């Protein structure tokens, strides 16, 4: 049994990770400031005597005794990370310093959830780990993109200089139950608009692409990657390599929800990537992992979740 810290453990991905780690008989400590996380995501875990939750910001120093750390703390949607860009980059950079300092003190293994956004608006397609990216360092998205890039630098330097046991995963678009209603990302936006028969808003002409990974696939990959030997560091891409245009996603959501929604088009935001698709050959070779949940199956589960969330709001 390991004692495992999840920063951002009350968030969309963190709560699913906590569930799975508890099912595998670990002790789990969730650390969250509830900016984008929610107590409702972990309420069903509070009765488990192997689970505890600490309300704390990851930018504050952490004093715990743990065997493993999953560093998930950071708002991941533009709506949220652009709300307070200075706090966003502090979360990525100071948060990384704090979890790495903890890992160094207690000799814990630590996994950094990095992001496909480190590639920016990529000049190569699909994206491979060797690609250094095309990121605007002074744009409105750079608080997140450059924060995550700097966190990777810190992880590698703590590993090289202090021999801290690290893992780095670059997560591509992930969706599923427990996304926030106001998340602002494309899957949740489209589903909520479709369920309410409102116009589905596409930014740009809809030809831009994304690759959508269901949260259960991500969580299983994260745990497998954490359990590799200390010589496996990364960074490694983790995502679903099946690519869809945003227009195709909108049509699929309309069909699956039996919605009367029409599609409307608005201008593409600054520095929004035009193409996004992971090359996952590295992680497949390291942990024999690939996504199992296809988009239609995952969307149906996510639609059911949002139906319940909207019902609770308007009940």
C-alpha cells in the first residue's frame, strides 16, 4: 500500500484518479484549493478511511509523508486560466517547486501532468515528444503554456541535479463526467448547448482538429506510467490519436443528444492551435497502453452526466 498525494485531487481528472488509486488499496491524500475543483467530486470518497482531503493552495509549501505524488494542480481551461493569469503561472511554477521539494525531502516519486499545450500551435503533425513546440511567450495563453513548459524544466533539473524520481506526461484533450458546467472547453460547451437546444458555438471555421481522450483511459495510463522503473522519465504524450474536426464533433454531439441546435461560427481566439494530434508510439512502447474508449461511447457517458447536472440546477 502506497501513501499517495494528488494535488488538484478534487478536480475533474484528480477525482477519477483518486477513485482508482483507492480501488487499488492505496492511501490517498487530496490537496486542493477548490478554484476549479469541487467538493462534490470527492464527497463519495470522504467515508473511506484511506482518503483524506486538505484545503491548501499548491503555491504554499507542503509538509507531508508520502510515497508518490501526482501533480495535477492547475486550471486547464482558457476560461479559468485566463481569469487570473499571474496566479496560473504561479500555480505551475511554484507548485512544481513545492512538489519537487517535498519529493526530494521524503524520497517520493512524482509525476507531472504536463500538457499538449507545450507544443503551442504546432508546425509538425502529429506531435512527437522531440518537438520543441511553437508557443507565443507573451500571448494570452502563455500563462498556461509557458507555465507548464517551465514546470517541465524544473522537473528535469531536479531530476538531474538532485536525483528526484520524476515522470512527465503530456496530456492531450481529455473529457468525461465531472467536467464543470462552466468549464469552457469544447466538449462541455457543445454538450451543454445541445442539451439546451441553444446554438452550438464554433470558434473558427470548424476545420481545426482535436483528439479526444476519455478520462478513464487517461487515469489508467497515468498509474501505469507512475509504476514504471526510475529510468523511465518522459516526457511522454498521452492521448487518443484519432483526430476529429471541431465541426465533426459538433455534428456528433447534436446527433447523440437529439438536439435541435444549429451551428454558429465566431472568430478563432488568439494563438488557438489549428491542429492537435498526439503521436503515442513512445508511451505504447513503455507501458503497453492505448485508449480503449472511442469518442461516441465516451460522449454518451459524458452527456448522461451533464443531463444530471443540468437537472439538479433547474430542479
